[in-house]
């Protein structure tokens, strides 16, 4: 088997595994790289050079800057005026989509959406609109905004670096994507605002604004019961951690009242005494087992309002892909003992999961109702990898933080646009300045980087280079050129965009960018045209993950809060992708002639 065929087989296998999602994409990418290295196709001394590639360094630095901008409160201040549009639905949706699109040009797509989601849910609640009519247009707006700048989305950074290997011999710069990106994003936003939302179901989501007690999906009163510790109970003198959770896995102790003093979210070390009254959440089926095994007495039904206070907060949060919670149960995680969190309920695609919470396997996009100490709420969510759905958790720093962060960011952009330093250097210096000035803690700096994406890029870049080095990319380009001899060169711009769109709908959009960029360069060489328009077509296509909830993290995040199902995405996304091809191809050929 020749080397070229081996690269094809490994690459196709990786693509299939990306789509299958049995293993995480960074592991698949690293596996593909190691296979090619062991077989001698990628030289061992070059196998890990991807970790030092300018595109990888730039992505990591941009993620840090994006987080700093988000936590500076800039989005909160931009979103505050949107509440005045409650009685004008189209203007309301236009403002939400517009702000998100603008923000995501400079802030990571997922970060921009995460900051806007609480605002969207609050507006949906106060205006009486279904969140399903608002969340998907806003999420799609975050993807459209990423098309407009170099740092808007990782695929643009990747495509920008590949351009240095063409006759241009320099990467795309900060605003090279703007002419095409802004036209495409503008038309896409108009579609979302005036037509797209009409294809969406009017379905209640898993969350909204206001107190959790106001929402049907998280009405946990039927599962909350007050118990009293009888004098002869066998649990007297024992800590809460010794309650028989193996027999009653759904049991969660929400509060302990003793002598009119109520302790919320009690520690597992709290020792029970006769006369204590416990507010517990428990599956009704298991209640008899608990009473029999402990000697508790039934004291009466409790209310959700009794388990929150100024010191102990009820939080709603959506699980992020790659989070500590993903594919694990509350029992496995030992949320209470390790993180001080009581898990009260889980909602999935708009419906509450009715099962013992200790055994529920948590998935990305699930909405969790949790109880934890108010002082630790933000740090707890960051540790667990969940994003809040309440406005009070939004960063809203004052000028003392906002102005320095904006100054550092603008300085990096000016240094890049002026050509003083390349992107990797400009944004790395800015990230260092944020850490040195104390605007970001060192731990926060490292936690901000999406390491799976970094590993994916670092592994796939050598694989993409192997595709070029063995002549694979040139062969694919030759096949494409020969198959379309009767077509005008402009048809290849559309073809590359459509193929990249399809790949981005079923896998992380960084992978299609790495694979399709060498092919685009090869097609340009075969047709003897400029590679720029073909690379731009790949960049636009890589940002168009509108058909499925798995193509982009932004789509996954809205599944639970919006109550969406898998099939809801293509109903609004397919016309949008068609529209982007119709608008994007002429825009590319106008801005970057063949």
C-alpha cells in the first residue's frame, strides 16, 4: 500500500470517527497523527510541530482574549438596552441577533452566545415569547459574526495561516475576511429576523427568566418532602453522609432545621440530632424505603422557595461540550462532597428527566437545576464546565476592568493590522499583558483555553501536511478539476463551500478547515487561478454549521434551554445555507477575483 493511499484511508477513518462521536475529536485526531507517524509517513521529529504552529498559538491566545473581553462586562453593557423592545417582536429579535453577531466577530462564538443566553431567556420570559423562537436565531447569529474577522472563529485563523503557503506568501490579516463576511452575515441576519424564526416550533424551553419556581419544567415540589428525625431513629448522632444513599440513590438533603435555625445545603459532615427537620428531594417510589431504613417521620410537603436564600443560591446552567459533567452521573462525580453542589433536577430538550438523579448520565446541552453556596456560584460553574442561564451571573465589571481590557485588545489588533507583528505574536503579547496586569489570574488563563480544540488543530495540521506531501491533496484537486472541466472556475468556489459546509455540519469545524485548505490550494494550482477565493470559500463553509446540533458547540448549548429537537435545526438552517451559497459566492468573486 503506497503512502498516498494510507493517508487517504487514515483521513477517511478519522472523518468517520468524527461523525460517529464515539470518541472525542481530539483523541481521534491524535490517533490519526500517531498512526501516520508509526508508519513513517509523518517524520517522528515533525509529529508534534503542530503544537508550535502559528495557527494553534493564535487560537489559544484569541481564546484567552475572548474570555477577558467577555468577563470585562462589555456584553452585559451592550445587552442592557435590549429589554426596552419587549412589545416589538421583530425589533427585539433584530437587536438580539445584531448584538450577538457584532460581539462574536471579536469574542469566541460560544462565549458570545453564553453571555447572551441569559439575556435572551429573560426577554422571552418578560415578553411572553417562547425561547425556542429566539435562541436558535441568536445562536446562528453568533456563527455568522465569526465569519467577519480573522479571530471570529478558529477556521478563519487556520485558513489565514494556509494562505502563507500560496503565491501570496503571507497570511490573511484581521479584516481580510470582512468584505465577504459582512455581506454574508448581513443577509443571513435579515433572513433570521424576518423569515427564519417562522420555521421554528413554538415550544416551551427548559428554562426562562425569573425564579426557578415559576417554571413548569423545574417544579420539584412533588419530589420535595420534609422529614423529622425521631428520638429513636437510627440516624441520630450520625452524619448526613451515612444516610443510605445506596438504597435511595435519588436522595438529596436540601436543608436541616434545628431549633428554628435552618442550615441550607448542609455538609455531609453535619451530624443529625433528634428533632431535626430535613428538607429532602427524593423520588416518591424510594420514600418508603428511606422511612423504613432510617426511622424518619414524614413532616409534610416542602416548597422550592424554602431551599434558596441570600447565602445559598438556586442556579440553572447548561452543560458545555467537553465539560467535567459530560457523560458522567451525579453519583460518579460526587457533586455534594467534592463541589458543594446539590443537583435538584435535569432537563433535556425541554423536558425534565424523571429518574433517580444519582444515576442520570449528563449530556452536553442538558439544563441543570442546582443548589450551592452563593459566594461560590460563579467559580463552581466554571469548575464544572456549565454556563449560567441567569442574568445575575453575567459579568458586569466597571470601567476599572473594562477599559484596560479593551485597551490591550485594541492594541493587539492595531499591531496586527499595521503589519508590525504577526497574529500569533500580537495576541500572545496581549494574553501575557492580561496576566501580568492581574486582569486575568494564571489559573483562569489556562482554564480559558479549549485544550481539545488546540490538540485537534495541533494533530490535524501534520496530517494535512502529509496529505500535501504525499500528493494526496494534488490528486483530489486533479479529480475535481477533471470532473468539472465543463464548469466555469466560479463553480469550484461554490463546490468547495458546499462540501466544507457538509463536513462542518457533522464535526468540529476546525477539522474541515484543515483538510479542505490544502485541497483548495491544489484546485487553484490545477486551474491556474488565485487560491484566495477558494480559501475564502472554505472559510465561509467552515462557519456554516446550521443543519445539526452537533456541528458546533453553540448549537449544542441551545438544545436544552430552547427545548429543541435534532430535526428543528435543518428546518431553519437549510434555507440559510442555500442563501449563504447564493450570496457568498458572488461576494467572494467580487472581493477576491479568480
